[in-house]
C-alpha cells in the first residue's frame, strides 16, 4: 500500500523558497507534491507522469493573466524545481478545444509560443489534457496497480466495484490533442467523477489544492491495490521444482559484444543492469513466457525506453542460442519497422534494432542502456512491466496496446525529432576497470574517465580511500574492496564487473607500492611481496580481462602504470624497479599476443607524482639528499614544472582513446632525458 507523505511544514518550506505571491504559493505547493509523487517508483518511473496547476501571474505589463504550470520535457518529478513547471498562457490553450484537428507539431509550436519564458523546456505532450480539465491542480501517474487495472479485459466491472461512479474511463488514444479532447468530453459527461482511468495508459486525478489532488492519487491507487491483493489467485504460473543451471557470467560478455558489433551505426556501447529477485526469477519460469514477451508494454510511454518486446532466452541457453536469438531479434525488429513505416509519409529513421531488455531464466532480467544509469532506468521500467504482466494474467488477462499503436508511439514525430546525429564518442558508455582507485593517481584517473561519460569499476584494498573516491563519481560507478595479491581476486573482480556492467572495455592496472631498500639489504620475502603487487597482480588481472575482451570480440584496451623506475633505476628502489621492469616486458608481450583480437596494450611511465608512493616525507628526504629545496626537486625536469596526478590521468585517457597505438609507453615526467625510452 502507498503511504501519504504530505507534511504541512515541508510544503511551507517549498512555498517560502519561491516568494510571497499567490502564483508562488500555488507553484511551490505544486512542486512539493510533484516530488512526493516522484519519490515513489511504483507511482511514476523515470520522467514518467506529469503534474500541473492553474494560477494567476503578472505579465510584463503588470496585468494579471491566467496561466497553467505543467511539467516540462526532461524533468523528473522526483527532483523537479519550479523552472521544471513552465508557465503557459491558459486562454489560447483552451481555444484549441474548438478545433477538430491539430497536428503534434502545431500543438508544440502553439504551446511554446505562449510560454511566459522563452527559455523554458517544452511543456508536456499532455499539457492540453491538463488544460482542458477545469480543476486547479491535476496529477497524472503510471502507478503499477492502475497499469494492472488499465490492461485488464474486464476493467469496467472492476472499476464499478471499486469506485462506483467516481472514476471515468477514457479509451486508448495516443497522447496529444485527440486524447485531450476525448478525456475532456468524457469528463463533461461525468462531471462528478474524481479521476480518470486512461485505458492501457495510466491515471488522472485532481483537486482544488495540491494536497487534495495528491491525496486522491494515493487514496485511489490504494483502493486498486487493495482490490488486487484481495483477488490475487494463489495459482502459480511457473514450473514447479524446475532446476536451472547456474550460468557462468562469461555469457554476458558474449551478449554485450554481439550487441555492440551490431550497434556501430548508433554510436552505442551497451551497459547492463541485472535484476534477479524472487518475483522476477519466478516470473521467468512461467510456461507462457514467450507468449507474454510478444504482448507489449504496460503503458505507451514505456515503449520508448524498453521497446515493445524483450529477447527471451531458454532455461538452458548457450552461446549458440544467444547468437541465433540476437540475430532473429534484429531481423524481426527490422521487419516490424519496414511493415509499419509504410503508413507514414515522412521518412522515419530506424532505431537501434537490438533488444533493450533480455529475459534470461536462472539469471534474471537484463536492462540494456548506454551507461549504468541508462541501463538501470530500462531495468526499472522492465521490472514494473513484468509485475503488471504477471498480476494481470492472474487477475483476468494482460491486454496492452496493439503493435500499430506501439509503433506510433515508438516512432512518434516528437520523439524522432530528438534523434540527432552525434559524433562518435570514444569513451562515453565504456566500462573502465581501475585498480588502486583509492590512491591519488587512481582517484584522478577515475575522475577523468567518469567525467567523460565512462562507467568506472573502482578497486582498492583500502575501503576508506576507495569510498572517498566513489563520493566524487556519478551514478555510473561502483566499488569493490579487494586485495589484488589474493589468488581469487582476479575472478572476483571480473565476475563483479560483469554482474554490474555486463562487460569491460578498458583495464587501467594502476595499483602499486614502493619499498625503499638497497639490493644488498633486500630480503627475498620483501622482494616477493613487491612482485606479488607490482607484477603478478597486474599479470593475473590482465589475463582475466583479456578473456572477457576476446569473448566480446570488439577489441579493447589494457593500460599499465609502469613507472619511470622500470627505465631509469633510482638508488635503493630495486625492490620496486625489478617488478616494474618485468611489467614493462609483460606490456610488450601482451601487445604482441593480443593484437590479432584488436586489443591494444600500452602503459604510462610517470615520475615524481605526489602520491602514496612519493610522500611528503620522501620528498623532503630526497630533496635534502640532493641539496635542493622541495620545489626544485619536484620541478627538476626539462619543463621546470611539477607533474601532477591529473596529468597522469590525462595520459591514460589519451591512450584509451587512441585507435592506432599499441606496445607503447607514454612518458609523463616533464622531461627526464635519463628516463627517456630509446
């Protein structure tokens, strides 16, 4: 059941943050309850739903005019601000109801022409529906209980049982002018109703205050949920005692690579988000899974995010089945596009024909997006859809919009206009595995790559430092505390990365630590410990990453932090230099062996970077031994400038985006002739 979260004190804070006019009061209360709705995923998903309020505002002539503030494109109700509810002159919108026809483009143009602020985002495509309803505050949601109800065949009987005459029903019509007129006409015939059910779409309600409208959302949704709970059949729709073989996660990289290879024209690098709780796992064991997969989406908004159908794998799928079914899915989608595009005079641009959702029994629901945030968004919506399907089938049948209506939404001109040609990105959406991510250099590397749009998988032994790095990242990131010298570490890291992102594109093997000791004083145990971290951890992880990259068969990058010590030994640093010199040879050898798979292997040779290796104490000690001050020591290079961790990070980025470089070590030291490679 849904909890009423309205709080007078919190509402007042929102109102006071805007101003003291009646307009500010209405808009503030509208923002507040919009956020309450958006905070509950089962009411609206990721930018779905919309809210509005009608109020008075002064124009530049100090005249009072009637406006409607309605959610703007690109805003999410959970985080919406006042500017996300642009004000539009209401009178011209109401005049549109007199028309018999209005194109989507003319509707958008007229709405924009009547914005009070020309810099505002485009108002919702359902603005006219909000405008034509006479109420001051209007809410539109896609609550899971209402989506179940909206797709049941016997909806009228159920509505009468739950609501009597309090809820009017609007037949399915594509969002826009026609739907707005029809909904208003139905309301006029039933003016005492307190809400609308839009078949195969969602729920509208209203009130004279934001509080009243919001509370009706909660109350009416809870009524439907109560009916669902009461009527759920206890019959199970999945096979009993069916044993599902646990899959090796390597199959994810095969799927990912296949999709990426077949998405070149769309500048798309796939990222996965996997869901596998008990409800999802049971759903994926239904006997009628393939039938349900062809039914379509619970609400028309969803098709834009998840396509009309998922790809369905069998309970015993293997690599051969994966390849066959991905090819079949693309061919079916291309055929679907060719058949339906004939109805359109305008030339449509086909969307990426690869699946956005995969149902994999025994593994889970896989959402596919351009980065982790996008994949999670797809998975959220796909998860809501399977719950609607599952309960709908139990309660009488799941019957969403037909293929024609689905295509009309998916290739809606207002959506097609958003498809723009973009320059291919060499890093956005890539998954980058970074070791030593809690250190100063690792942190800068993570900041640079994550800031450029990459997913980053951050690994370090020091949890506290790792968490500090993670705080600086966006949602396309995750961490794993792990000791790289443990024998099980490479497989743990790879499995965790596959589980989180579906694959990996770039390894930045950065972890390392230096112990100061002369060779004569160096004991074999210390040397072996140095080799474990400074060579073998790189060696073992690079091998595991190479297997994933080969499975994906779309190439990749392996980058090592080699260090100047591998080329220009420093006194008393033999225990560090020996494994680093071996690491540089590994770099060359891997480049030689992996080139045929389009995997490049490169490294960075950095010197005198303030980090966990070159500490303030060490800087002081070394500068004193040379008879110079600390600044001179740090700038003793050809450019006479200190090299910082960010410069090393930029070096890794340049190698990551380089398309024709392998077996190369990039020197970043401000110029040190003695350490130069020759």
